[in-house]
C-alpha cells in the first residue's frame, strides 16, 4: 500500500509538495525522507489549529514567525524516551561491548547517541562509562534535530517516570533530588556528554566512531532515508565499532553494508 493513502488530507496535494520543497530550501530541513502520512497529518493538525486554508499561507507565516516555526519542529518530532530503555540491552552493552571498546580505544573512545531526545540515552551511556571507570576524556556526543529537547537535555532534570529502569543504587550515585521530587543528573555525569543540534538526514557525520546508538529514530524515515542513514553510520564507524539500534529495528541488508550481528540489535563493522 502507498503510505500516503493511509491519510486523506483536506488540503491540496500539489501545494503540499510545494511546501516541503520550500521548507527544504528556506529552512534547510528536508522532510521528504520522512513517512509522509505522518508528517502531513501533523502539519495539517497545526494548520487547523490556526485556521489556515492553504499550505502557502501557512508557509508565508512560518517564514515570519519564529514561534510558529519552533512549534512546527516540535510537533514533527516525537521525543519519548527513558533511561536504560530496554534494560537487558544496556546490560549487554555494559558487559560485552563497552569493556572491549574501551580496551581497544582507551581514552580516545568515541561514543555517539544519535537522536538523543531529552538526554536519557546519552546520560545512560555516561553512567555506564562511570561504572566502568572509563577515562574522563571519554565523552558521549549527543545529537538531535530538535533544539528544544537539547535544551532540556542540557538541564538534566527528570521526573521519576524517566527513571523507572534505574536501580536505587545508581540513583544514589548519579542523581540528586531537585524541586518537585524531580531528579537531577550530577555534574560529573553531565560533563561526559556534549550536546549538539544535528540533522541525521543532512549534516556531516564524525569519523572513527567506536559506538553509535541510534534507537527509535528511523521509525519516522522512509526506506531510502533509512538505507542512506545506515550507510553513513557504517562510514562513520571504525572497523570493529558497533551500531546499537532500537528493539523494534532490524537492518536486513547488514551483510552488504559490511556489518555482522553480534547480538540482536547490535551490529559490528567488520570491514572498510
Ligand atoms: C523517540 S526519540 C528516541 C530517543 C532515544 N534515542 C530513545 O531511543 O529513547 C526520537 C528522536 O529522534 C529525533 N529525530 C527525528 N528526526 C531526526 C533527524 N533527521 N535528525 C536527528 N534527530 C532526529 C527526534 O527529534 C526525537 O528526539
């Protein structure tokens, strides 16, 4: 089934194509690699809220009103996340992957949390680095398209809900209670993480990375965007480096990309 047929928009189809082209040109945000029924439903929702009748009118206002643009970006991305999401996978990472990687790359180890949302994922990496006594120079690069989630991530303040998978012991070691019974991640853990705004579909990637986690991000991408992304991740990894994906995600063509499965949801780069 054509994915666009999953959603019937009340607005004009040609103008929708025009809108995406102009958003790419004007804002350097190319949404054409995303699943279109989802993107369009969300854009239409905002337009209805403000009673726009056409994509052209909406676009003209998007150019003028930065608040409207911020709302657009925020509504187009879903930021649900938590610490140690799928705990058994993080257990495996801690026991089997991180010790090897740290042994091989030492203080030069590079970890990248791609699509980090509000920071729970990169801080989980940072906690594991602390648990494994990794050198302080080992940092986690944490990137996301959405600048609001990055601002929130930098603050490092979380509700109890985000910490459901965090043991009491780890809570004591790496968090302090802040206002309203929230938890704030301690500064030595924060210092391990470097946050940056970055679009996985457009911006350049780092090289020689030891570990990339990209989890629950590609679900919004169409096949072509997903395949290109995986190719770029493989380029970005060093040989022996690992790509850690979400627990509903599989890379079917992993062999032709030069990857091996070392455990479900963990792919290792085996050749250049
Ligand atoms: C559901 S969250 C996943 C958070 C975390 N990785 C996890 O698994 O818990 C998806 C994140 O992907 C980000 N995202 C979506 N498209 C992106 C893109 N093109 N480049 C970078 N990040 C993107 C969203 O802003 C959102 O924060």
